[in-house]
C-alpha cells in the first residue's frame, strides 16, 4: 500500500503562534502514525517562489494522512497555523507504490 504525505510550504509571520501550533499538532500527527521527514532545514528553491519553511510528514497510507488532517484534534491545532502564517501551501498526496 502506498504511503500518504503532507507537503507544506509556509511563510511564517508570527513565530510565537507557530510554536504553539507545533506543540498542539504533535499529538494528532502521532495518533495517525505521522512521521516528520522534513522539518525546516536548508532548502534551495530552483523553480517557483521561495518559502521560509518546508515540511514533509509521512503517514502509513493516504487514508491516514487525510483522516489526520480532518480530525477535530488536528483542526484545533490548525487554527494556530492559519494565524501564524502569511502564506500556506498545504497538499496531501499519495506516494508511489514500492
């Protein structure tokens, strides 16, 4: 079964509120077996607009990735994400079958 991924590119405008989002998103992501693959770090934007933060979270499958995003616990945390970022690009994708 193919894994599921969250791909997020963010421009953070309020670091304090974003820190609260990170605290609150940990439990729902873990509950749905999410694992951070990329969390910030160095990045070179070679095409398209540059973003300040890049994140990739892997889930056991696509259904888990979608269910986590729509869960009440994650949506409560997401309010802090929305308040802390000037721009958010957030995509849930299915990985390639191995």
